[in-house]
C-alpha cells in the first residue's frame, strides 16, 4: 500500500509541475507576440520606425548636427532672405533612412528669425518649434514626396530649438527622412524660406 501511495503522490506532483510549465510557456509566448506587434506596426510603430533614433539617442538633434561631416564638402547651396543653406552630406543610413546634414548661415546685417523652417503643419510646428521639421525631399522619377521622420508624439528627427541667428552667425542642422529606393540617386530638397536645390545621394 505504501508503494502505491508513493507512486500516486509522484504522479500528482508530476502533473502539477507539467501544468506550471505549460502556464509559463504560454505566458512567454504572449510576451513575444506583443513585441512582434510593436515591430510590425503596433502603437509605437512610428518610434520603432526610427531604429537609429534609440541607438544614436532619441534627442539626436542635440548632438547629430555636424557630426562626422566635412564642412569643406559642399554638395549644394540654397539661398533664403539674408540666409545661406549649405548641404554637406546626404547619406543613406542602415535601416532604410536618409540623413541630410548641413549648415545655415546668416549673411545679412541683421538678426534672422528661425521659426519659419518648421513648416506650416500645425501638429509638427507646434511640437518642433524653431526646427527644420518643414524640410521635404521630392523624388521626381518615383513621383514621391518624403517628409522628415517624426515619432508618435510628432517630434521630428531633426535639429530643433534653433536660436535666432545674429549677423554672421551659423548653425549646423540635420534631418532624417525615409530613404527613397536604391535606384534613386538624386532628389529635390526644400526647406521653407529657401529655394529648392538638387541633392545627390551617397551610400
């Protein structure tokens, strides 16, 4: 009798252990599904769509402008009212993004306001004051327009908080866009208050 009771007890314990393992397995599967949903377009898809924003810091506007850029390389120039925009780099990044970096200089004899560069889209300009969030790229061949990337709170992946520029002063800028197809090697770049200029893509 004691042997039968021991066997029954062991079977019961084995059944409990198996049930517990099953619960843990199901819980783990549920967590994986949640992560997959986010990557494939869940609630935080816009933020996840900027993989380099977390790797390079989501507040990239504080550090990225001017990094690893040779100021002597001038790919394009656009003029505005008393301002000159020089583009130093147009490069594809890993993950399917295109980063444009350059510099804006006040060539006039008076202080220049920077608020107009954020564009006229209220949700964007309101969350990115004194920024270059209004920039766009146009792929003429592919007939597509690309806007500066933004997260779920409409914060742009671009330089923000640019102070008014006094006479002779300049500021480095950067903007990150979805990259056009690999077959596209040239795009038209526009920043509000500046003339449109053509950019050749590298990388």
